[in-house]
């Protein structure tokens, strides 16, 4: 079964990632996307902290598609296992 949208969690400025979740049926999967990856997807440079949530919302479909692809390939990291998207994952 394919992953579906979960929740936007927060922008973690210390780690330079946006935290979000996706759903695998009833199981919530923790996910993160680096700000560098989001800027690469957006064609932007150095987006301000206050713009990270709107940027994520604008790019959400693309980010979630990439996260679902990594999940389907079992490319999970951390404990508990989750999906982390980096700039290498969004190269065109």
C-alpha cells in the first residue's frame, strides 16, 4: 500500500530540517526533509525560517512523492525508522 499524507510537524532550525509524517495505513512514519533539499526543489536560495512552513506546503506533493519512493525502497534511517530526504534525493 502507498504512503499517504500525514502531518506537518515543525521546522527544526538547529538541524535545518522540516519534520513531517506520512501514513502507512494506520502507522505513522516519521519523516524529515532538509532545507537544502527544499530549496533545490523550489529553485530558491536561503529561504528564511519564517517561510519554511509555507515552502513545505507549496512543495508538499513533491516532497511526499520522494518520501514514498524512499519508503518503498526500504531506505529508512534512525530509531524508530523513518524517511530522511536530502538534497541528493531531489537532484534532477
